[in-house]
């Protein structure tokens, strides 16, 4: 049996439609700089501009609670926000958190301690937040959302991307924090014990701190989050396409037993957490500074494969 994200309760197309509804209802002020990828908002009210974004852990938090993997949960919350800021050329500096809970408990304290530790490890400070006890809303569950603030160091020139540019993929630490409604359904329906898997399923989101030092070398940065590989690349490529061959990973082999390939590339990171778009002459310098590999090239059409030799 093959599973789908929609059957697991998440309709990506509906989410995209809702996002368009919000955009059509909002008139941005002149001090919001146009940013085509949608990863973060750039505010020109200061010099240099401030960059802001928000994201959460999602339903992966349910499994973190069950298994007590608070360090990984903190990495997920920080990584989902930090990596989005990096995509628009910002250096993250500050973080705020929101916890919506039924009752404040020891597990919230454990999570916050790890959150501070993870933030300290990437030189970002927790500067504020809110913990709201709402027993009429959260019955036995709770949610964690993060808000990150960065300083713009360089606009990433996605408008300069052209056919023939090289796509470099940087490995993910796992599934990161997207697609977990589908993963959780598979675990439940297939009676899978995650502790018996040959990899750490709940490993936290990789935080791509090293990419900040590559702002002068890249034309596009794509953090693979909601919508998987396809949506991430479309964010930076616009009307262009890509020929990509994704390296094999053990956790990806596992998910493909239960999910069709087309569904997978539109849901998961497929083992690549971040893509860099680079001019041919700068590829060697980029590869010398990150643990990435060439996985493809920018093209006029689309072709995505798994388990090949790269682009």
C-alpha cells in the first residue's frame, strides 16, 4: 500500500491557495522589500535591514514528546526558522518562542533548556516569547512556534539565475520537520517501532550555519521545507526548471517503500536539506567550504531522479 500526504490530513494545494488568499488581502507597506522566494520578510526600517520569519515544529512534536527527544525538538524549531533567514541573505541574531499548552509542566522546562542551548550553539539569543496556558484549546497536547530575527548581509540574486547554473545539494540530517503527519500515519498503520529502524528517525533539523559564509558565491539558496524538493527549487528558480539526481540515503529508501516517488519529492527533503544555485566557475570554491555535492543543473524543464550520479 502507498500512502499520501492528503490522506494523512494535509492538503498542500489547499495550503498554497490559502497563502495566496492572505497575500491578496494584505497590502505591504513601502518599507517591506520585495523578496520573491517567500522564505522571510525584509524590513527596510533600519540600516542594515532587519529580516523576520516564523515557523514551528509541526506534528513531529507529538513523537518528540513520546520519546523525550527534546534536543532534537529544539533543533527542529531553531533550524526551521534559522535556515529560512539564511535563504534571503540574513545572519540570524535573535529568537522568540511561543508555547501554547494545556498546563505548564516539566517537559516544557526541558524543552526550553534545550532551546536555549541550541540557540547558544549558533550564536542566536532568545530575547522574548510567550507561554500560554489554554486548557480549553490544548487538551493533552501543546504546540511550539518560533520567530527569528536576522540582519540582512547581502541580497541573494535569484533574478540572475540562468540555465546551466549548477545545483549543489547539502545533506539533511533526516526528514527535518516536514511531512510528519504522513510519517506518523505510516508508523501507525504499519506498526513500526522507530527504535528498531537502522537510522535515527527523530533526529533534529540540521542548522546550515556555514551557508552564511557563502553569500558572495551563490545566486540562490533553497531550504527544503513544506512542499519538499520541488517547491523549494521552484521558490528560487521561478519559471526555470531543473535536472536533479538526488543521492541515496537510508531513510529515503525506507520512506519510498510506503510513498510513491512523485508524492515523496513533493513532501520530503529526500536527503537534501538545502540547495545552492552556483555559477560553474564558482562551484569548486563552494564545495571546498561545505559538505555538499553537485546534484544537478538549472534547465528549461524538470527532471528529478533518485539514486543517480548527480547532474
